[in-house]
C-alpha cells in the first residue's frame, strides 16, 4: 500500500496531508487559499494520486507560509509513500497545452532535490494569489520529496493558464514516475543500488 500521512505543525501553520499513490485522483483540499486548492485538485486528478489536505495558516499575514508548508508536507508524504522505490519508473516527462499556454515538465525521483522553474508570469497576482508562490510550492515539493524537477514555460500569455498548465504538467510527469514498471518488479531503478 503506497500511502502516507504527514502532520506538520509550526507557529505559522498546521497541516495534515494524506496521499495514496495508487488512487483515482480524488482530492479534498481545504487550505483557505482558493486558487491553491484549485491547483492541488489539478495535481491530484492528473497524477491519479488521491490527496486529502487540510491547512490552517497565518493567512492574515499572507498565503506564503501556507502554500510553502503544504509543499513541504506533500513532498514528505510522496517520499514516504514511495518507500524504497523498487519497481517504479522513476522518471517522468510531459508537455501540456492549455489554450494559449504550453508548459514542459521533466522530473526524476532521484532523492537529489533540484528545481529549475522557468515560469515567467505576466502578472503578479491571479485574483488574490501571488504568482511567485507557484515557485515556492514547487521548491518545497522538490526539496522534501527528493525530486529533481524541471518546469519550463514554452509560451503563454495568461497567468492563470500558466500556473494551471504547470501543475497539470507536473502531475502528468509524476504519474509516469511513480507508476510500477512491470519489467522492473522489485528492482531499484538505479545502477548505484540506492536512491
């Protein structure tokens, strides 16, 4: 059972996340940040990973701590649910088109966190959501999930579409990477013998 539950409590946030890597993409996200909940829903549905996320954060300050700490908790849950990583595909890539926007994502569940996030947004906000928080989420996810994550905007003019295409592209690449590879059953996908 490739499932995990993470509880994270700091002076800034209190987060509970549960994931099932072999789910159907169901999502219950209640963070108090509407646009971010929409993005987590996209992540779950397109990765076919069930995600239950609740967060109470210091939203009276801004959304930063809540979004970042949710990325930390989801990353930790992914790493825990993957366990020893035997039999997974490990790598994933996807190029996603959404209206005016195209985003490319390539990732490696390498346990070597690294983020390249090439997402220039034409606006500073999507509604009340700061677009710079998209990168903050992916940085936390990559760092705490042990993911080498590359996200590149090919083209796009609408900030909402750019953010949503990025989450969907990451989700689709993640879906590939966490899948079981029938040709590698019980085998670690690394010549080093460790991930």
